[in-house]
C-alpha cells in the first residue's frame, strides 16, 4: 500500500478509537493507571493508549482495526518481529507436550548451552522469568560471594524494580542514593551508591574511597532506559580495572543489549569481560524468560551448591525455553546484525534530515538496531544531558507519528528498536511519515 493511501486511511481510522477508550476506562477501575507497566499508560505523552488485538511481522493492529508500524517491539524483545512462523510452530508443539512441569528438562540444558556459546563469560547460569529477577538474583549472589553489602549503579540505568535498585542520585557525583519509590525503606538504599554514567573519574574516586566495601558494580553497557546512550570505552575499562583491583563483581545488565547489538552482546562488541551477566527480552523469544550467570566460582555460591538462595516455580518452563532457543538458533543461523544496522542507520539519517529541514534540534543516538531521537541541540552522553531534552516537543512528534500509523516508545527516555521484519519498503514509508511529523511539530510552534 502506498503511503499516501495509508495516510488517508489513518486520518479516517484514528477517529474510531472507541474500543480502546472503553477498554481503558474498564482497565482503570481494575489496574493502577489502567496498565500492568507504567509507561504503557501514555502519561509521558498524554492521550489514551491503544489496546492491541494482534501483531504480525513489524505491525500491530489495535482493537479498532488501526495498523501501526511497531518500533517498540515489546521493548526490544522481538528482534525477529511479531509471530515469527518458526517460533510460533515450535511453541505450538511445546504447548501440546505440556506448559510447565516443575522439574528439569533437556530443553533447559540446550538453552543454557546456546547462551553459553554466545556469552563465554557465563560459565554457569540460571534461567529465571524476568530481567528484574535476573538482576536481583545476580546482586544477591555477588553480595553472598564477596561478603560485602554496597552496590554501585549509574544514574539513568534501570535494572528492574528491586528495592535497593530504585534509587536516584542527589547533588554531586558521589552522593549516596535515596529511595526513588514509595515503599522502599531508606535503609535499603543506603547500601546503593549512584554515580553519573560515563564518568570514569567519579567512579575511580569512589572506588578509591569505598572499594573494599563494594560487592558489585552493575551497569547497562549501553544505556537503554534513559534513551540510548553509548558508553565511552574508558568508562567501561575503568569499571573492569577497578572492580578487579578491589575484588568487586562487575555485572553487565545486558537485558536489552544481549543478542540485540550482536550475537555476543555488548561485552563482545566492546571487548570487556564482566564477572556476571544478566540477559532477558530476546533470550525469551517473546515469552517471560531471563537468565543470569557468570564465573564458575561465583555461581557456585548459588543453592544447592552454596548459601545463596534463589528459586522459581516457572523458571525454565518448556514453552518459554522453546521460544528462546528457537529465536537464538535463528539469529545464529541467519546472522541479521549487519543488515539490521544498515536499515537502522538509513532510518535515523532520514529522521535527522527531516529535523534539519524544519529547523528542529534533534540528537540521534544509535547503535546496532536501537536508537533514540532526543529533542535537544546538545549531545546526549549521560542522564543529565538526556533530561535536557524537550519532552513536550517529543510528545507532539509521537502523536503526529501515531496518527500516521507509526508507533514509537511513548516516552522521550526509551529506546526504539528495529526487527528483521522492518523491510526497506516499510522504512521508506516511515521516513516520509517522520518528515510529515516534523512538519507538524514545526507548524505547532
């Protein structure tokens, strides 16, 4: 379908969102904010969220029949696109054999072997159900292994909603965290130190001060939860050198970047070997599945081998494991990363061109098949510079695109993703929609 026809259809169809609005009203009576995860409520951009009926390839259809080109991709999980036929077929066969057993299966061993072959630093690993569970477990293991209590994280990096990770930085680069969520006792967060992302000097100073008290340093090697922010090589190198020097555990949170940047994740791309790694999203093939693992001596602290307890009724369930294993084997076989990067670069160049055409300041951060367009005239290298972005301008851009059937993450501070299903033809249509959206933003000011 040609874009001009698509735009005409969207102008008619978007007005007919009664089913989504009715569902949202019902949902708000039953769920906080009407959603099961906050960003889905569209609070950051205003308006009412649409409710999805189905997905296929790079498209979503809502309950009112509107079609969207999807750049959320279930927050990065669907690198193969929606309802990939090989994954669907494998999952159907798995369901027919039973959905969960509460006992080990050969499939779990196969998936662990597949992960370990891609991430050699994960000498031993455990399968869990979510990225939050993976990071929470990895930090517990690091504390149990080292016998220390303090954790260092970085401003703007999200590692799930465990109590001691929901903290924010105060003034200055060496401020201890305070709770960033009601319900988190302040005593929990006193063991968490928050530092600026990409600030090697601040990190070195902190480790020189408290390095012998630090159990773990956890980081997104490429930040994806303040929008895409790329690391400086000297920053990652400082993390590796200082944790090794002081006997702390370096944890790479690759829940987003694992199998997204390349088959071996950010650690392979940047040549930095962490002590532990957390994986999620892609590793589950669209199902709730995650993993954490690392050096053998560290992971041997986990029960039943060691004193650190972690368990899960649905961990390693055969349906999720089948989806994950099938997805990873397709990625290993098809090697789509170079083509994904080419398409992402082409699209983001088109966004930059559209912004320049209408004198709208935009900084585009991209790596592999993930990107963020920040509405600011200054480079974005950390949380502070990300926060200078014009969120009202982004909201107008988001809704202008949504009216044309293009679905970006509904927040300035999230990453957008491409899948192998985003064809050149679809991206050409999206590029024109981006240009029209930039025009609307300019005309509204």
